[in-house]
């Protein structure tokens, strides 16, 4: 229901740019700090977090069809989760200062 003309507004463009810069800086910080979620943590998160329940098949495996509909494969999804976890660690350290 978004108005396509709102994407051309300077405020929207500024928000997108700031978001991209923030994501880049946090990703770089997580790489510099060698933060990377191990496979076991990903498996545990995916198996227990209800946020990801819609991506699980009844047997607990990953629903690859849903990922493909999002333009991702299983490896890309795992890397995205790893990045999100690493960024959370960076943000957690910053907010505790």
C-alpha cells in the first residue's frame, strides 16, 4: 500500500543510505573482532526460536521452497543469520559501555 512516489523523497533516500552505512560499519566491526556464530548455535537457534518456525518442515528440516521465494538458498540464509548474530554481539558490547 506504499505510495511509489515516497521512494523519491530525500528523507526516504537519507534513511536508506544511513541504514546501509550502519549495516556496513557493524558488519566490518564484527569481522574485525572475528565474531562468527558456530554451526551448533545456528542449529540450536533455528530449532528452538519460534521466529523461524514458518521455515521449518514438519520433520524439522529447512523449507527450501520458502527460502527460494525470498531469493535465498540455505547457505545464504545461514550466512545472514551468522551476520545478524555477529552484529547483535557488536551492538550488545556497544550498549553496555
